[in-house]
């Protein structure tokens, strides 16, 4: 099994994916263990002094003015975890919780939190045992970190609350820890706070969304090329020299992908022979511009994620010179903004894909295709309602594109008076990514059928390969009406699992 070693300098996106989705084992480097021990010595020394130090010998948030006596500090750390584990609503997905736990471990191992090495090792032990704390949908405002979600994870470290075992069954965490020989931790000064105070949940969801959207943007270039071909559009608008004079990198990449997919097609530009039109509609002609802008948004979001993956987010933090200082690095604004930006870009990509689908189904705009791509229009409804489903998905994505980060509700008796709502931005982006996959699957379904209905004209080798692969995957071609939902589900899996991109790349080579 793949092993990810956590050091003091952060982790990579591939590390997060390996642990969250791939079940990779986690180990602490010798460097991390040494840094943990050194930082703990500083915290212990401060804890022994009579002067109050925030997070070490005081209460938290609006209660930070109270100095906590030594005999109550273990109870204080236990209480902060219990009281902050206040989430409600549906359970969060296993991969999100594993990313959340791993990224908190990443910060702990930086040596800036003052957590003991044995606590960090227990965090790794839970991940390696496949024990996933139950975390709920609601509870994080994305400021002072993802407090409630991280608290539910810390609760499991203490042997309290519920968790999902490696078999998928939810049971008391104490039972699962005992079965795997893991001793519950008893938290000491600062450790409870250090386990709760980070942007780990929203960052984990950002990393996974970036990976999924990478595939979906390439998928969108392929479905756009299929629609252009089915509509007998012209590929001249994809010429590199046209995109070079507006040098957005994403636009050039999308145009190059579409041109590669359409190479040697006998359908593109065919309309110039028998049904002249000056230029194609925006949804076809401007496909690279819209998808390209989204690609550039991904690039910006990836830069933010890389910076955050290298960060140590906690409050207070232990500095190399021995100071323990309060700060605001836990604020989720940098991550929240790009999560919202990605939802906007995804909604626009879905919107343009839906417009191409609608054009394929409209006999007045499809340049010779049957109404709704039906076998016997009137008797058959064809793909009429598939487009309704697509429109419903796009409509929801437009609602999800409303920024969560533009909102703020003060908390903690106005001590935390401006929050990021980054967790909410991440949760709605996950839904948007799922919906975008479905929207592109419906465009794929319509466009492949439309290309096959262009009898006597030969599609590009790459689009032919896509059609053959999607048919082999159980998505049926043209014919009389049938139960449509299974076809759409199979098309969704074809896109979601990366099979669409793989089928095209067998002909084109690697797409951008």
C-alpha cells in the first residue's frame, strides 16, 4: 500500500488524494517528531508560568479573559472538544473527513502547534486503521477554522462520539479504537484548541474539486467538439492563430483540445456546401472562451490551494524563537473566495453545454436533425425530457453560484465578528461538481446520438472512438423511445470515471 510521509513543510495535493480517496497509509517523519517535541517543550514551559497565555492557560474566544488553574486544564481541553462537537445534519462523505483529518495532522506536524508527538501519532493511527469520525454537514462558519467538523474528529481521538469503521459500519469510537489497539488520548494544554483551529475541511474539498474539475474541463472540450460536429459547425474558429491574439492560456488549451478531437472530421464545415450560414451560434463558437476562462480560474484556485497546503494554520502558534503568538491565519477567506469562484465557473460551463444540447434537439436550429433526435417524432419524444433534466441541473448550479463568502454572521459574543463561510462554499461546490458531471453526460448522450444520425458523413476518428466506447459502456444509440434514466446514468459514470477523456486520448494523445 502507498505510504505518505508527513514532514514539517506541508503536503501536496497528490498526498491529500492518496489518503482521502486512495486509503494510503500515513507516517510521521523523524523531522516532524523532533519538531513536535521541541514545540511541546515551549508550551510546557509556558504552562508552568503564572502569567496567562491564550490557548495554553486561558479560556477561548470570548472567554479568553479567564485564567485557568493548572488542575482544570485537562478538563478545559476535553471540554472544548465536547462543546465544539456541535454539528448537525447529514453525515459528511468519508473522503472529506479523511482529508480533514490528514490536513490537520499536516499542520500539527509543522511544529507550530505545540501538540505532543503521541497525539499526532494517534491521528495517523486512526487514518491507518480506516476509522472515520462521524462529521455533520452544518457547524462550520469557516473562521477560527472548521471548528465543529474538526471537533468531531478530535472527539474520536479521545475515544468519544461515533465513527465509521473500515467495514462501513458506524459504531462508538471507543469500541473501534479498542479493536485496533489504539489508546484514546488525554489532551493537555493547548492540544484541544490545536486540533480544532484550521481550514482543513474547506481545503480538502478544494483539493478534490480541483482534481475533479480538471477532468471535467477536458470532458467539456470533448462534448463541445461532438456538438460542433453534430451541428455541422466550422472548426476554423479553433485555429491557434485566432487564440494567440487573445492569449489567455485556458482558452488556447480548450481550443487546441477541440481541434485535436475534430481532426479529419467530414462533418465540420459541411453546411457551407448546402446550407450556408455566416457563423455558428455563441454556444458553439465561443466554447473555448468560456471553458478557457474556467480553466484559468482553476489555475488561480490551484495556486491558493498550494499555498494553503504549505501553511501551518493554528491560533496561537509556536514560533521558532519560542514565542507563542495569537494570530488570524485561521480565517478562511483565501480558500472561500476560490471555492465560490469555481462554483461560478462551473455553472457557466454547464450553462453553455445545456444551450448546445438544446440546439441539437431543436429542428429549427439543428441543421437537418430530427426533432428531439427522436426516431419517429410525435410517436417518440426522443431526448426532450433529458434536456429538461439538464436544465434543472443548470438552474440549481446557478443558485449554487451565489457566493457563500459574501455572507458573514457574527459569533462568540461578537469576538468572531467576521467569518468566511468557506465550509459552506466548499459544500455547495461539491454539489456543483456533481451536477456539472451530469450536465456534460447529457450533452455527450445527445451529441453522440446526433453524430450517428448524420448518415453518409464520417465523424473524426477521435469522436468515433468516443461513440464506440460509450456504446460499449452500455449507453445505447439512436432508436425508438426507451426507459431513458439508465442510459443517462451510464453516461454519467462514463464521464465521472474519466472514460470519456480516455477514449478520446486513445486517438488524440494527451489532451491539455
